[in-house]
């Protein structure tokens, strides 16, 4: 998929090395903290490594030399940031599974339940699991900052990158809140769904990682603007694909139960389009079922049929194609001298948007 096929392996090595250091630090506080470190190790294993990859190729596009500068550790900080967001997201959504394993709060809940059963006393396992997962997400957020700032770049490069790193943390948190408000409203709002799409996904997954990499590589404003023209539509296409996978995806590939987004009542562009274009009968059924945590397989299938019959699925597929084409056109115009970087970014665009349902 990438021109440098060992990037995901190198990102994992950087994460493992960093967590080895954190394990020693936390062991001095108490052996109880081993549970947090091990949960972080498991949470940072696997995944698509898209954000570190975009950061790396943004660095290369700016002319950065990976043999002379520590870009991989800096890029890995974005994976740590991503894990922080996932852990908190799963708590807010009460999700049971992440990447084919128990979500962090369910993991801690099970640990506490086992301890309580063994000792015959103990606190509420559910409450413990939620609290422990929130703290894990907080730790990963702190560690992401530390990874970037101890990556080995000079102060000037770190200062240039930090403004983008600060921006992405604010934007993804704001996008997450917009998502929370959308779910709580119980209303389909295309404008809000599009804003969630941009700030919870597009800037966070593609644009800002590219900016951080470019800043570390010494790239100027013209390159940064060109990377935005590529990254924003691509990030939106990525999230549109992710929303389709959240409803129609194979759990063996997505690592999450099929239809979870329907049970959680995720107010996405997909569902907003369906509400705008569904028939009266379809809309009545959609409102009756959407967001119910106890949906069975037949009810999930009925909601899927409404999404398909209202042409919401096709509309999202059309948007994915349009946004991806816009991104690739912008990439062609970008001031990138390194052909390897341009090819890698083109390959990433396809990989991020053409995942199978």
C-alpha cells in the first residue's frame, strides 16, 4: 500500500519503545498501574496507521529526510492521540468492542468484576471500568504530546508543528461534541452531520497529520495549503466510507458488531440523507427503530433497506467518488518534487476510501 512498506512496523516499534519507558515510570508509583500500561499496549496494537502514514508522507513531501530526522516517533504520536480519542469515544457510545477485542471500559470492568468475585467485596465494576477507561484516554492524550516533543526534532521544527498539533486536538474534541449533540437531539441535520464529518474526521485523520509532517519537514505555506486541498476532501471521503462500514461492514473486517451505528443512533450524512429522502412509511419505521440498543438482526436489516431504498447509500458512494477525485486532482497540482511521496499519497487516498463493505 505504501512506497515504504515498513512504516506501520516502525510506528509500532516507536509506540512499544515509548510504552516501555512509561511502564518503568508508572511502576515507581505502584504495581496497580501495570493494568493501564498493558491496556495502552493492546490499544495501540493494530489499526490502519493512517494518521501516522499521512504525517510521514507530509514530511517527505516537504523534502524531509527520514534517514536524518526522527519522523517515525513524531508520526507515532498521532496514533497515541487516536487511541485516546477511541477510548473516550467508546465510553460515550457504550461500545462493547473495539478492533475485535473488548473496548477499554469493558476490559477494566471485567478485571474489577474478577477481583470482586475473588475477594468477595469491591466496588461497582461498571463504574470502575468507565473511570479507568477515561483515565487511560487521558494518559494517552498526555503521552501523545510527550511523544511529539521528545521525538528528537529541533525546537524550531517542533514549534512549527505544534500549532497544527494543538489545532487537531481542539478540532477533534469539538467534532466529538458536535457528534454528541447530534445524537442527543434526535434530529437529522445535514449541516451538522457535514460539520461532524469535517472536524471529527477530515481534519483529524488526513489534513492535520499532513500539516504536522510538512511542518516538521520545513514545508512552506504553499505546500500546507496544497495539502489541505488534498486532505480535506479525502478525509471526508474516508469518513463517509467508515459510516457505510458502520452499517453494512463485515465485523470480521471492521472489528465491531454489524449495525452498531444504528443501535447507537449515529447521526451521520448517511442517515441525514435517508431522513430527507425516505417515504412517509419508511420514515415512520426509521424513527421507530433508529437508536434502539436492543435492535435484532431483522430490525437492523429493515433499517439497511430503508438506507438503500432512499438512495442514501448511493448518495454516499457518489460523494466518496467525488471527494476522492477532488483530492487526487489537488495532489496532482501540489508543489511536491518527490515522486515517491506523490505516489504514496495517491495510494493512501485509494486505500483510505475503497475499503470493502
